[in-house]
C-alpha cells in the first residue's frame, strides 16, 4: 500500500512518486486548495490537493525542482507534473475528509514555496502534490482531542486507542521497545538465557495480596498469578541454568498510586556462583547501558547538568547503607540531587526544660530527634506556608512541626537574641550554639525539627525534606543521581508480628544478633528518589532457610505446605545464587519523562484497578461461575444473562 513512511522523505526526494498511508491529523481549505496533514507512526507530512494543477503549471513545478537541485538533489530534474483530471478527482475526495479519516494517498514530492517551510516538522521543507486519494475508512468525530494534555485522564483511558495516536505516546512506546532490546542484548552478551516462568502458579506469601484464579478441574482449589518469578528463578539456578533473565509480567493486588499497577513488568535476573558485588556489577552495567543509549534524547538543557550525567554513567555508583539513608534522609530511596540532610540532635535536648522533648531524647534506641536546616528558608517561608508545612507533616504522623528561625548573625554570647522560635526557650545557650554549629545554620536559615518514634520521624521528616526542596526549586529535574542502598535489615516489626523486609529467601549476614539488628545481603538501586529495582543474595542452604522460617513464626508444616517444592530443591545441591529485578515500567517512566507509569503501559488500569477501555473487571455468567464451583451471595443481575 505504501512506498515509504512519511518522514523517510526529504528534499532529496523531490520529483519522486510516492504512496503514503495514514490518518488525517488536520485539514485546511485555502481558497480551493486543500492541505491535509497526514500522520503515520513516523510523523506528519503535508498533502496538497490542487484542482488547477497540471501540465499548465509544469513550469512552476520545475522551478521548485531547480531549487532542489541547488541543494544537491539527485531527483531535482524529475518533473512533478500531475495529470489534471487525476488532480481534480483527488481534490474532490479531499473535500470530504475529516479528522482521523484513514487515507491512502499517491502523488509526487515537491519543495514547499519560498517562505512556507515548517521548521517544526521533519518534513517541513517538502509536501506531496496529490494525483490520487482514497478514503479507506471514515471516523466519527473523536470524543477527545488527540494530543491535548488537558483532556481528563479517565476519558483518555476510555478511548485509549485514540489517546495512543498522540505522537508523544508513540515515542514512549518506541523507547519502551528499544530499552527491551538493549536489555536483551546486554544480558545475552553476559551469558544470560531468557526463560519464561509460569503465570498460573501456587499462592505464596510475598508481601502483597495474590490475584487468585479458580480451577475448574480441581474443585475448591486456586492458582495464583505471580507477584514475581522469585521461586522459579531460584529453582532455575538449582537446575544448573546459572544465568537467567526475562522481562516478566507480575501481579499484585494492592492499593495503587502513580508508580503502581496491578500488573506490571520487570527485568528479572538471577545468577549462580556469585556474591553481592557480582550481581550489582551486572545490574549497574545494565542500567548504564540503557541510559547511555538514551542520553541523547534525554540531553539536559544545561551543559553542566549534561556533563554531570555523563560522569555519573562513567563512574561507579555510590553506595550508602540503609541505616545511613534513613538517618540522613528519612528514606530508603533518598533523592541526592540536593544537599539537605537530617541531623540528629537528641543529645542536645537531654537536659531540656520540656519533659516531652527530654523523654524523647533519652530513649536514643527507639526515638529520633532530627533537625533539618533549610538554607535561606527564613526568607522564603511565610507564616502561612509554615502552617501548611505543619499540616503536611501531620498527615504522616507528626504531632506538630517545631522550628527555629536564624534572624541575625550570632556569637555564643548572643545566640538566643539571634534566634526566634518555640524551641529556643527549651534549650540552654550552650546547646543552642552547638545546635547551630552542628547543622551549619547562618542568618536567613530556618531549622525544622522532628521528634518521636524513629520510624515516624524518618518518614515525615524525609517527606518534609522533599516537599521543601520541591517548593524552593532546589531539584534539578534533568540531573541523574544514581546510588546503591545496601545492608537492609532482614526483618521488620509490624502490628502482625515479625516479617521479612524483602522476602524470606534473602540471605542474612549474621543470625547471631538480636532479630531487629540482623542485616540481609540485599541491595536496591535508586535514581532521583525512585527505587529502580533491587535484589539480594538468596539462601541456598536448608538449615539457614529453616532458621529464617522459625524466626518468622512459620512452622515446619506451614513451610512444607507453602514452600515444600523449594525446600526439597534446596536439598539436591543448590548453588550459591542471587539476582535482581528492575521495574521496567518505572524505568521507562523516568527515561521518557512521563509523570505516571500509566502513561508507559499500553492499556493501564486506573487507581481503582479498573480498565475503562474494556470495563474490566466485570460480572460473568452464572453458568460460568457454576463451572468453577463458585457461589456468590449476591450476583449482579447482568451476570445471569
């Protein structure tokens, strides 16, 4: 049907006869001459339907060809003469087209008239003069304006097939396809083998709720959709495959947000006979390769930022321990594009005249007393915005937000006079001076404080740090700041008891410590405050795995029921092994500059886990439920049809 894509054409093709296919992006009737912007997957080209063109205009057309020849155009001497009868017929068809009609067009390439080039289009110097036009398919008036970002997201998702016609969306999926190819090439060059693992599998506890699939042939029994290929990729290591990968579909029935979907993809990798450094080297190499291949399209507007990004991709990614990340930044995925650390100041409040502050400060094991110095903050924040910041942190468990404003230059002798804020009266002059020196505050700064249980303080002070940096414009959105977070705790204490922080198959570093002090050989790779992925060295010895299950309160019978196949495999010569997974959708979101992973998934779900395009989930016929041995107390009437 077509001889080429739209943007395959340039001034070197003047005089060439071409056949093009695509959609009407827009059309304009200028005094009887109709201009159509034809869109295909490559881009837009202008079609011209002129009922008066023909042999009488040949001279003018050849003048265009002569202009092309000055640019070294090998086709410039070819005539662009159009049969007048065919031109009139093409014009008659063109008068009927409307937005999003599907067209088949034939004509000749010519240069646009002097001063009529469109620099915004790749094909902006040329156009195609029509001698044939076919309306292959008509379109109703589109319910959304394609490419209009102000269109309600729910409407865009309902008509996703129209929304995806936006060239910006097509570019995202070009990036997605390209990154998948880069990942495959890189991993295969390192000896990894792509292996698919099951979608219908056994329900196992991995931190989120499973999506369950009822079995028709096994009454009352269910498959589960995999939250990850974790157990199967470990079994592949025990099978002697040694190096495995896949771009895997995963499913988790959990509350959604901008960077979560009920079904998502990850670049999943596992390798045998390796240590932590070996796995991290492969993961870091893969990330660098992906970003290097996309850096030109992501090129920062500021030259210094671009240079920093180049250096980041040529250097080893820095490492930071989980404990340091939480203490300094209040997050296990810290954003280090700006310098604003949390500083522990509990020791300065042990003798405070305020009993609440004093009691918090005295319990250094369970509590934290953090200070956050904001440079220039006293001149930036008003009383109103300070009140809004307090409301912000209260949403995350804070009981309030204390602060000290540095109003004047000071010395140890006049420190109290230079400071203003509710905390000043609860701490003596000597400790005030030490506090100011420790956080590095000067005139015009403001210091915020968080004091409570450590998990609460880490959370809301970490969020406050990001909120302030965002409000003050301190974050260079084009900067790439990678790091590894390592030495995660093995366990976490929850309302439901002790749980594995990652999963129960992670190798612990030392089981002789108190349970809350045991670290795991686990690692996360972080970019700009977003967890790109992570992994761990796995347990490959049955006795260690049994010990972990015991600490988690999982009995031998329960372990055998849930993980019997894995435990049995461990007893047949399991090699040391480890791996990682990179969130594929999240990665594409960062590479493309999208604001949500819904933008980088072809047919995403909403935050309520519904597909507005297909109206899933939906009721099913009663007969189908009966086949599955399922009885619902209250069945939607429509499901009985």
